[in-house]
C-alpha cells in the first residue's frame, strides 16, 4: 500500500480539548500541595526524623490521626474565616466567638467525660456559636460601621464576657472540663474524624456551589455595589454568613477543648490568633480554587500547609524561624493576589531582559570570532 499521509487520531485523548483542559486543571491543583509535601519530607529527613514522627512517639498510625485532626481543625477554621472574608468582611472575633460558645455550653454540660456528653457539648456549642454569630451580624447591620471596626469591638466584648463567666482574674484563664478515657483522643478516632470531615465538606460544598447563597457570595466577591443594585440582598447574606461562621468556629473550639479537656480564656484580642494563623491556607486555597472549586482548593491548601509547617518546619527549624517564614509566605501570597498581573509581567520582563543580554553577548562573541 502506498504511503500518502501520516495517521492522525482526531478522537484521541491527546487531541481532545476537554481532556487537555482537565489535565491542566489537575496539574495546577496538585502542583502546589505536592511541592509543599515534598519540602516537608525533605526537611524531616534532613532533621533525621520521619514525616509523622512527633517527639518521642513512633506510633505512625497515631501520628497520622493527629495530623488528620490538625488538618480538619485548620480546614474548619479556614472555612469559618473564608465565609466572611471573601465578601469583604474581616472577622477578628472568631476565636472569641468559639471560646464563648464552648463556655456557655460548659455551663449546661460541665464535662466531656463520656461520649454522650461530648456530643451534647458539641451540639450546644454549635447552637451558641450560631446565636453569637447572629448577634454579631445584627450589630454590624444596625450600626453600619466598617466590618473591621465591629469585629474588633465584638472580639473585645466576647472576650470580656468570657472572662466574667469563667471568673478569670488575669489576662488569661482556664476552665477545666471533667474528662474521661476517650476525651483527648475522641476526635482522633477514624470513626469520628473521617465522617466529620466528609459531612463538613459536603455541607459547605453544597452551600457554596449549589445554592443561591453560594451564587450570591461569589457575585459579591467581585463587585458588591453592582450585586446590590441588581437585587442581591446583602443583609440576609451577611446574617447567614455569620451564623455559618459561628457554627464552624464552635466545632473548631470543641475539638481544641476536648484535646486538652479545658477551655482557655484570652483577653486583649489574644483570641484573634485563631484568625491570623489560618490566613495562608485561605489565600493558597483561593488560588487553587480557580482550577477546581472552593472546597477542593481549600482542602488541598490545608493539607499542604499543615504538613509543611507542622511536620516540616517545626521538625527542622525553631519556632521563631517557622513563624517568620509563615509571615513572609502570607505577605508573598498577598502581594500576588492583590496584583498578580503586575507580578507576572515583572517576571516576564526579567526573562525578556535576560534573553536580550544573552543574545547580545552571543552576537558580540560571533563578531569577535569573525575578526
């Protein structure tokens, strides 16, 4: 048979635009978390420990469960912060809201010594967290002050109420909870940890991706004035956002309190540390969300940052250096997100100048050789 033209596969996966687009999204979704995990492994190996070896404990399965609990807590806190952050409302009172919700719940269920008591404590904390978030939203709507001013004020108010209820005398206080044999490890058990992770991801993915609330939230991210002018009710959206954030941060605080069988009271805005330490996963998750969705992007960012900082930097570096790197990372991501096109154009300009210099040197060398 005479050869006429090369064989083409028009229906192959390689030539399929949809497959190429899906492959590109998958690559960029996994690139950043994979890179952070690889760095964490390298740092752990350089320090002479494994990735999941913590202190003197070499029970790998137990350490993996601890890592899972840390990932879940970070994801919940990031979701709570992200609920209002993307809509232009910075909420510094999240930590105080969670502490006060658990404190109110402890007045009804004074101990977490049995599994039924833990579930009762969890449900009551969620209820009180939703109520406190609702109150915060009403104050914001009624006063019409900037959200950052209201959040700082509500943080101080909630911290003061928690201090009075707990009877603390100094800048910090501790309320001990009656504990049992399952208290500290309750949220590390796979039978609790995995279903809780799945339930939270499904509920938040449904709310953000398949409801009117999620549609309005995504629209408000880009231009609030146009959205309000076209009929989106920002007041109801604000109330729902604060209620969701209150419920999520209550779950976070319950997991933290059960881990230590105590509730730590902080004043003078010290509780806002819950907000600041979860900035980086939110920003990285926002970048990764462009290639998947908000929940998947945030989950991948949380896994990567948790492994990098909790098991990479903490094993190889001191706490001060780790904190500095975290701060610089947040700053770098913020700079990129504020004006990413300027950063990209600057990189392209550097590459162009570098290539021009190489071409000039090459041309100059050729002229000298000819001479």
